[in-house]
C-alpha cells in the first residue's frame, strides 16, 4: 500500500459482498501478484487485479506492442505501437488505481532472473504465449513453493488452472508437469500467430485467471486447485478435469536453484525435431528439380498460393491416406509457418524412413514470400 | 459397452469432431490404438487422458457409459 489511508470508497461494491468484506479487501491490498506476459491473457488479468486493489503487481514482458496485438491486448492503443508492453501497462494501470504499487520488468523471464523476480511475490499468473516459458515458470514456482494461476488459449478454446497450490488441509498439489510432463514436439501445437485466436476468448480466460487469483487471496469460494477448466467459446462448453500429483514428476524438475539456472528451456522445448528443416536458399535450389516432390500440407483454401514452383496439395488432416503413392526420391513439405510441415515430415519419415530424403521448408511460405520480396528490391 | 470420447483443441481439428462414441473398448490403451487407426495424425499428438474427469497416467479399465476426455496442451496467450 502506497498511502497511509487508502480510499476504500473505490472498493465499496466488492466489500459489500458476502464473505469478502473489509477483511477480503485488506488481504488483497497486502497481496503481491506477478503477471508474466502482458498479452491477451495478461492485459485483462492486470486490469481486474489493479482495479480490485491487489497491493503490489509485477508485470514481466520484454515485448513491444504491435498492431496484431490490438485485437486482444486491450490495455494498448495504436499510439503504443513500438513501445514496451510492461512499461505501457504500468502507466495505464497506475491511472486506473494510483493507490497500488506496480513494478514493470521489461525483460524476458529466463533461468537467470526468474527465481529472483518470482521470490518477491505471493502468486504467479502464467499469461505467457510459449511452452519454454511455461515450463520455466512451473519449475521455478515448484522450487520456490509459489502457486501458479495458469491460463492458455488456442483458437476458440482456453484452459485455466491453479497449480502448485499448497492448501492447509495437506493435499499434495499438482503442477504443470503432472498435467503435461514434457513439452509437445516442436511444431505440433500452434501458437496464436499461427493458429489464430479469438480476442475476446483471451479476455474471458485472462479474467478467469484474475478471478481465481482473487479467490485464493481472499479465501472465498472454491478455486480451481488441482483442476484444469476448459472453456470452448463456440459451444459454451465448460469441462473440469482433476489433475493428480504424481511421485515421478519431481524428478523432471531441477533439484535446486543451481540446477535450474543451467537448464536450457528454449532448447528443451524446440530441440526435438529440426532434422527435416531446409532453408529458403537450399529450397529454391532444388524446387524445380524433376526428382523433387513439393507438397503443400495446409488445409485447402489457405493462401498465398506460390506460382514459382510446382506442388501438390495434401492437407495435413488427410495426410496419411495419401502419402503412400508418392514416387519421387526427395519430398519437401511446406505450410504457412513451417510448423505443421514438421509434423508432416515426421509422418513421411514414419512411412518411408531412410528410403526417401524428407525436408520441411523452414519458416514456411510466409518466410519464403518475405524472402522473395526482399530479393526483388 | 459404450464409451464417450471428448476431444479438445487441435485433436478435434484432426478428427473433425469433438465427440466420438465407441463400442466394446476395454481399456484406455486399446481406445487410443483404435482412435489412432482411424485418425493416424493422432499418433503424433501430445495429450493427456481423463477418465470420468480425472487424469490417468497408466492404462485404465473403462466402464459402460464412461466419458474419456483427451486434452492437448495449449501454448497461446
């Protein structure tokens, strides 16, 4: 709390609530919450936590605002494009509630700074957009014994859970690795830039994260401890799944701070599957060769459709039924960003093994088009 | 014996449906095998299995009218 006598008038409507009261408000004002990621999930979570009077809020984000953020990252305006997200978020929130302390960290969360930053807070909100940071946050919070309010989205669906929360009744708490012990192979799970996301969905999931955070701070209601809630915005389906803590999970997490600092989470989450990738230069060199079969694995109707080389279309969803007929010795698969094509390359490898040379166009057609337009200049 | 399967996220994109009902499936291992035969792209997919809303970590016997949920990880934010 910044001031000796904070204005409780602004909190009057929530203090009125049964079970909340002045006591709940005091708990919020004493609480320290770290929001990692000031994006689609982080923006609404930050707004509601600041408005509710969480006394100290930390914001970690190294990114700058871009125009493709604005459909879901509602703290930012067109005037903020190119500026630091964490800094702008702090400015906006300070105007919303000048009675709380807001600290911005304009840096990427790494194994070097994570333990130091997280240690100053009571609760961590995982509002990130990538697996390597999610595993990093999980492991750091297990080492520091801090609860995580987890949120993640894909297209029209979201997941929310409270992880690593040690309640007083002594139930062993599950963490992210009890849910997903190791990351998916690189390219298997698309991020928002590749798969798209409904802006308002991140608003709903980020707001749920704020709501769960307020519940565990004030002790009201039944928070999603050891439970992952899934929400589908198109069908309004809500489904809760109980996560069970497993003894084997602890062995996946670094034993102590020294081991944690030496972990390479970036590598851990992307290393598994790069043997197929071919760069644009090499691709252009072989693209018109008669021995090379080029396959577009995007779903039908996706654009742009390149005209500089010949290719066939076999969407990934129908891939396995159609690949046995491929005769040529070398196969190159491509998609929009180079992620789905990695999956396709793996499927081809599973079918043909070493009998064919299999490549996946690195960076996908997006990177190829970009490269082509710079060459023309 | 009828088992109801719910698919989430990218798994539903692979199958094209978010609910599947299968008959005569004894346990979760044979259920996954049968799904992978029908939808080979599932072989490449990461997901956890929940039987009647509880995550399992080893092969689990299924009962008539039980619901099995397949939940993939999401990274977006």
